[in-house]
């Protein structure tokens, strides 16, 4: 562990973070004192204190809002390609800091080192996407019913975008929102999870350097570390036209109610209860890889983690045996050691929820195939390491209907594909879904309007993970939001319809006559 501590000390120094206590409040190019609550960041890897972060007071929040409002008035006048150039430079800076930032993500959040690097790569990828987008913020033209008139639509920036992000992707989700918002001409205020505050400070340090070198207005990128009260300030603030919130469905409902009450806009990325359907002709090797990584990757703490495996009865035992055998090969331990497959849960509260879920499944009649449990002893001193668990269950179990952010996989069988799709859809969440099949008809049925009701539906890949190019998000209690690729940029802008009359007359629409 001494070697690990030396690594982290070097990482913090490289990223410009004070190990003792840091301000987590920034107006963009400058840091405020941080007069709010002080947060201690403990690593779930070894239980060590990484550092302390000073959060924002209400007065500092107000200062940030005013600074952002002023910055927006200038930032929106920069051309979109000029704003894209700033994002391009941020992408280059992230390439430079990929290794230390990836290690910090792994250590502060607990995901594997490769996943930590992968998260930073997602940030780089969204920068590349946003740079291209800065020259493609297309509008639309249409024909007017009135002669010598032209109609078209164009998009304008909204203003301040509030970003509330979760601990499980402590840097990537912020970048999905901020990079697109910035090329669209918006300014951003980021309220990160209080469980991973140092990652947010590292991102602010990296972007701050780029912004200063390019004379970007103060207030384009603001950081407000704090607890739920800071999130409430953002959600209830009429000066924040769009709030993008990632987290639990419970949290999302509170944000949606607050923002909706003032007729603001919400972009919600909430819970998932994702399933893989396995047909009788599925490729067993692909199924095993997809299901295992989906269930145990990030220790089951992805919104797209595989929670349910719905297997055709004819191959149920074969798939069950293969999955069970694969679980026996999993290595659990320090996520910065690349030989390990599974790291820790984020904290002891998450461990308690994991243990309670297993007991609840047993009480409802579930059969444990691979025993769970909390690990202790050397290498597990943090108390956050648990064993991935497999439970035979029924889809209508109360615990199965809920999302547990932990590596618990429920498996069940079906007879007909229509039944499997109904089971897949039979939960309140609608984020990610998948089918493992070599049958074209089954694949097409799964992707049809009568198939999966999720925002993401995959064939022969798992539920976990997403590419930057596609819009990411889900339906039902997942919130309906879309981030990242495709035309997700439109949510960060306001649409305006324009009509130009270049005649010498003023004809009215629908042929109405109004002569004076």
C-alpha cells in the first residue's frame, strides 16, 4: 500500500491538487474560498483519506450565478467554430493528463484502472465530437405558403446549464454535457457528487489552464462542490434554464419537480434495471462475456449494469453453469492492479444496501447460486469489497423490480420470446437492454416497436457501455433525457422559427384578408 500512496501523491501533484484541503468552488478562471461544508474524500480502495474539499456557501453560489450570467453575454457572441477550438484544446489537455486523471478516477471512485482510463478517453472522444459539431449546428428551411416569403429555423444558446453528476462516472458525464453546451454557446455550473470531489477539481484545473490561455470569459466553466442543498439551489433557480441531472430516479423526480415548477428544462439520466434476453440459439461464449462484464464491471455501479438475465428454458442450465463457472474465475481487489476484475463499492452505505438486497431476495424465495458477502482481511481493509452474487429469482420479486447499485445478478427463465420481452419491459426503468441471438427474426422483433421499451437496445452485445456517437439515455423512470451524440445537442439550445417577407405586400397566413 505504501507504493500505492506514493502513486496517488504523485497523481495529485501532477493534477495540481492540494492533498490537505482544497477549495471546490470556482468561477472558472479563479478559485473562491469555499465557505460551505468541508467534505472528506476517502478512497474505497484502501480507506485512506485522499484529501478534503471546501464546498460552496449560498453567498458564493450567488456570486457564481452572477459571474456566469455576465460570461454568457460575451460567450454567446463567439462563433461556434471559435468555441469549438477551445474544446479542441481541452481534448488535447485531457490526452496529456489521461494517465493521472484516470488513476484518480480509479482511486477515488473504485473502478478498475482500465475503466478509469476509459472514462477519460470518453471525455477526449466527446471533445472530438463537439469540435465537429461546432460547424454543424444546423437549422432547417421550409417553404412558406405566402409568396415571396422565406421560413427557416435556427438554434440559439440557452444560457446557464446546471450539471448535477453522480459518483460512478465522476468526470465523463460532466464532459458529455459541458463540451456540447460550450460549443452551443452556453455556460456551465457543475455540482459534482460529494463522494468524488477531487475528480471535479482536477477537471477544473485542466480546463482552467486552457481557458486562461485563450482569454475565455470568467464564468464559462464554474464548479460548486456541495451536498444536496447546492443541487436544490440550482434546481430552483430561474436563472438556470436547463438542469442536467444524473443519479437515482428518486433524486431525478425531485429535480424534475423543482425545475418543472418554474417551467425550466430538465435533462434526466436516472436509474436502470437492465436485462439481457438469451434465446435458444445464442452464442454461449458471447453471452457469458457480455453478461459477466455487464454485471460485475465497475462492481455493478453503472446505470447500464446488467441486473437481470432472462434465459430460454431449453438452454437455461447450460447458461447458468457457464456464468457460474465464470464467476469463479473473478479476481477481486485493488482496482489499480490490472490483474483484478472487480474493485470495491463506493462506500459502506453501498455495502449495506448490497447485503440487504441479498437478504431480501432470499426472503422472497430466491435461490443463491453464487454466494455474496463482504470481504475482510488484508487488501480489503476499507470494508467496501464484496463478492459478486448470482440469484435465481422471479421478475416480479419486489427486490428485482428495484435497482441495487451493486454486483447482484438475477437470473430467470422464459418459454416464448414474447414472454421474455414482457419480462424485460416489466420494470419501471427503461435505460438499456440487450438480446443474445443468432436468429434475425428474434433480433428484429426485439428492436421493433413491440420489442424493448428502453432507450438503448443492443443485439449480441451487453447492456453496459455506450459509444459517443449515439444519443445516450432511457425512458420511463430513467427520465427520458439524451446526452452525448446524435442530435442530443439540441437540448442545450432554444429553437427559433423565422419568417422573412421580401415582397412589397403583407399577405396573411391561411389566406386571411385584413384590408385597411
